[in-house]
């Protein structure tokens, strides 16, 4: 049987959701009780979601991670944190939109937040550079890391990027050096650090913000050294073999958990975060709060050594695969 693209698999779900919404709206507008058929439609939707989402391929999950309606970092910031105050600029003359940084509270706990934002419409995507950070954006992130360390604030990073900016200007400005500097800075932090991969965790652009004590991944997020299309183009000179490459890359959250790249997979209901954004935000908030509570019991010196040891173990584990 031919492989169906995820958008084709999801189409009947979207049609049924729209039908349910129309019936709900008609009942509200008419000031009538909900008709009995509405319960049947909702039950059918639940069973259809479970069937579609129970047999997803790695490429399907890649498409979900990139879904245009999937909640982005600022959506999670609004739904998880209180009193978020954004801080702009890297104090070296640059203000880049791909990374958002600020101070907030999570369940009453004061925290520093660094997040990668892709953008929704054409205007915001241009501002955010599709979530592909340039050197100035990583310097902004490092400024927030220093503030977190100075004021003894736990650091939370929200990762969602296809990669760091690959442009000539970024290369000339030393993007590789800045990524390495960001990683080194994270390894020196004396405060608890928790990272959450929301959608795409792409290569060094992601790991520059994910050298953490604990790494969480949403169920339909991915973490990979290269996009499947690029992998297929390099290995087989055929980017159309992207589904095969996605399977070979072992890029799903379950794979990351298996190899120790992630410490916890945060559940998404059938229908994923783009259908149930508030439910997933609640689950992620609880997971972040739980991780910070655990790390609060660890002495600062042990936070550093455990963070370093975690990544040293990854090298041994992955080299044996």
C-alpha cells in the first residue's frame, strides 16, 4: 500500500472537527441543547484520532513537529508562565528575533527563560528568521544565562529550530564559534537548567540551548543532526527519500529517550499539540515544574558535574550504536 502523507491522514480529522464546530455553533446561536448526534461525532473523532496517531512513522512525526498550527515558544510562554518580561538585545548592538529571552515565574518560582520562535505569518517569520538564530541571537541567550547565574535563577530553554542560520553573513560573524561559546556557557552555569524541545531540535542550532541538566521533549517533537531531506540528498542524492532518512536518523522523542538524549517525553494526546494546545502546555508546565523541584535539591557543584557527565555519557552511548 502506498504511503500516505500525514496531511492526507489528518484530512478526515479536520473535516470531522469542522463539522462538530458547526453543530456546536448552531446550537449556541439557536439557544438549543446540543443534539444527540454531537456526542456520536465526538466519540467518532476520538476513535479516529487514536487510530491515526497510533501508527505514525518517523516522517509523520517530523511533519507534526513542523505543523503550521503547532504551538510555538511564545504560545507556551503565554500559557505556562506568569509575569513574563522580555529583555531585548545582546548589549553589543544587535537585536535578533529568532531567540526570545526574559524573566518570568513558573508556578510562583522565579526563572529565566530563553526560547526559539519561528514565527506565524510572513511578517513574523521574516522578523524571527524562521527560528534560525544568527550570532546576535545566541549572544542575547548568553546574556540571559549570565543573568540567571548572577541572580541564582533556574534557566529554562524552549527549543524549536530547523538549524542555526546558515547564511554567509552568519558564517562571517562566526556562527560556529558562537554556538560553541553558548554550549560552553551552559556547562559553566551554577543554576539548574532544563530544556524542552517543542517541535524541531535541529543540529547545533538546538544543542546550543540544550546543554541542560534535564532535557524534555514533547511526544511529537524531533531531535536530529540534520533534516531528513538533507540527509537523503547527501546519502542517496535523492531528497524524495526523506521518509526513509527520517526512519534511519532515529529522530523521534521515543528514540531520544532510548539513547539518553532526552530524560522525559511529555505526552501529547491523539490530535497532537496543534489540536489541543492548552492541554499540552499544562503537561509541559507540570513537567518543567517537577524537574526544577528535583534539581533544586542538588548542590550547585553537583549541577555542573552532573551536566558534564550527562553529555560525556551520550558520546559513549551513541558511538556504540
